[in-house]
C-alpha cells in the first residue's frame, strides 16, 4: 500500500503544480493564428506513391527524379507555413542531386536489376529529424546555444540511406533536446498536427511525423527512447518502427545517450506506406539487419496473437480513450475473421509500473558505474550551468531560453533518487520475463499507442507520464511497429502498437502490412473522416 499512496500523492502534487504552470503558460505564450483550417488537398499523383513505387518508376524512366523531388518541394512549400515541420531545407542541392540521378540512369548499361540491387532508393526524396547530423544542415535539437552549429558529416543511418540513392530534402523539428511529447522549442517554434493545427504532432520526432502525415514527405528518419518515433507516427497517422535494440546505429545524433540509456535509444524508419518499412530497415541497419531475417516469408495464420487493452490502471497515467479501445477490438475481430486465429485478451498487472520502470532505468548508471548525463547538463551545452528553479523563475518573467517542458524535466531530476528502488527493479525483471516467454519467436502483442488521440497544444503538461505506453518497450528492448487504423470521430488518427519478441521485427512488420490493407493505412488529412 505504501507505493500506491505515494503514487496518489505524487499525482495530486504534480497536477496542482502543472495547473499553476499551465495557467501562466496560457497567459504569456503567443497564440498561433492560421488563415486556413485545413491543409490543401494533394494534387500531384506522385505524392500518393510509396517510396518503393517511386524508386521503380525512376529506375524504369517512367518519371524522373527531378520531377519527384520537385513535386515534394512544391508540397512542402505549400503546407509547411501551416504546420512548421521542416526547419531547414536543401532544395537547390536536392534538385542538383536529382538531375545527377537522372543522368546516371540514362547512362546505366547494366539494367534496372543492377540499379535496384546497388541503389534501391535511387532518386527518392527523404526527410530527416534535425537531431541527426546531415551534412550542411543544422543539428541544434532546438537548443539556442547550438543554433549556429552545422553538421560536417552524416549520421551513419542517414549516410546509409544516401548511399542507397535517397535524396534528403531537409531537416524537421523536434522537442528541445528530444525529451518531450510536443515538438516545440525556442529556436524553431511549434509544429502542428496536419489533421488539426490546434493539436500536437507528438515528440520528439514530431516534425518528421507532421511532414509525412501532411503528404509532404514519403520516408524519413526518427529516433525513439520513450516513444519518439511511435507517438508522432500515431498522432500523424503514419507507420513507424522501433527496431530491436542494437540493429540501427544511434551515432551522429544529439543529445547522445549515456549510462544504460544507450541500450534504450533506437533509430528507425518513419513512412506513409507500410511496404517502405522493411527496405528502409534493411538499409539503415546495414549488416546488422541480417540478424532479423527480414527476407523470410511470414505466415500470419501461424502466429499467436495477444491483445492487452490498457496498462492495468496506473494512478499516474490517463485511462485509454474509448475510441482507441474500440479500434483495437476491431483489429482483433478482423484478425480472427480473416486469419482464423484466436486473439487472446490479457491483463498484465506489471504494466501499471511502466513509468516507474522507465524512469528508474533511464536514471541508472551504466555498466561502468557512471551515472547518465543529467538533463540539466544537456541544457547547459555550450553555456552556463542551468539551475532549474532559477530557470523556472526566468521563464515566468519571459527571459528563459528554454521551454517549460525542458525546465520541468530538469526539476523532476532534482527529486530522483540515485538508488534504484528494489521493488521497481523486481517489477521490471518480472515483466521482462513474462513478455519474453509469452511472445517467444511467434507471438504478436497489440497494445495502445497512447491513452489519448492527439491532444491540443501544450496539454501534455497535464499528463506528462502518458508516454509510458510506449516507453516501457524501450526498456524491455522489444521491437514495435506503429500502425494507423483510420480516423476518429474528430477526424484524428487512430492506431495501435504491434509488439514482438527480440529480433522478431519481421512479425510486427508483416502484421502492419496486413493491417494497412485491412484498415486503409494513411489517410490524407482533411479528405476523409472514415473510421475503422
């Protein structure tokens, strides 16, 4: 009972503090104004093709890379003033690279198969989260002290995509230092959800999620240490994949992980069409992708499916929205009807400790005994040491260079114990064992992506622990594919997480391909209010 009382006390205390801060935030924060209420419809049919379809058409000379790149540049210029997703473009360089691709294809004598094998993404445009190094582009992660930093090299995952022929169009917005549910910072401002400008795009890869959801990009690069790929993919109605730990290099992004966090951070693909996930993961993983057996055929009828509707009722986390529960049940019915499988509904009590497990493990020292770099230390990069209480006072007066979310995280650190709770460590080990035994090499778990459909701007400050629905799988090291499931009554994306055992990524990716066909996948914003 002691832990339960503490949770209730902490929840009440945080709500009281948050209400006070949010009231001040609403008073002082500038209000966004838009001349339109929805995105313009997509007019160029090239924007409605997957990355793999575009690559085939380019190789076969059915369309030029210049035409494809120009189509996406036009769309970005059309929608970015409304969503503020791309923060720095390289359009001129991209068009030059596309022209070089077209020349290469004209001169190629080995045939289409040679190009496909050597350069599977030849001529296809991509976008990249600003937290990753992309040569010639900023790499500030929304930190004002890094505003003048320009990358001289590419992050390994980005380099591999470029080596496969992809053409970067620019970099996209993220939350300050990549540790919040909303992509907002004092350097680039706030990114909007393409389905409703008054709602968030998620974080920390929210700019990437928004630009993809808006139909202004087809494939992109994100990172995830607590849901930073999956939450934006959910809120923006697209696909994303958090790979098994250790498959894709995390080098070349800021901030770098430290302590045990290096095992929780994952780099992965984000895209509008499920068929692009496996090719992207194969490329981004390099030789490590061979450990996943992604080319092996998956027979969904031979898999074991499980559905967990909620985390068991943590006092710190919101109840799951009824529309999300209904969507997950419809997935269960569809699987059972189409595949002839029996989906077992489970309740896993240990999941209600998800936030405590995530927080404990993130703050734990690494194998060398050194504690991870604190958030306050990361905020101080290139400047004076940040004192969170003083920074909060400055924020109230309008003088802080940091967001309220970043200051709040630094404040939370002040109250964290340096000694992990044995009780929470036991819960983590018990949950790890239970899920690994349950999933094995042929199990697939359906689990909510988040308790809420995309919230309104700044509202996550009321529910800061809701990310634990995604964060727990970073700690457990399990691969997860985020899959859209149509739109809600409000016209906002619904979705579900598809979780599998370690190194069994191909199972969740195959399930995502099936669900895309069953539920329609990505929906153009504002065009359809269809529900699953």
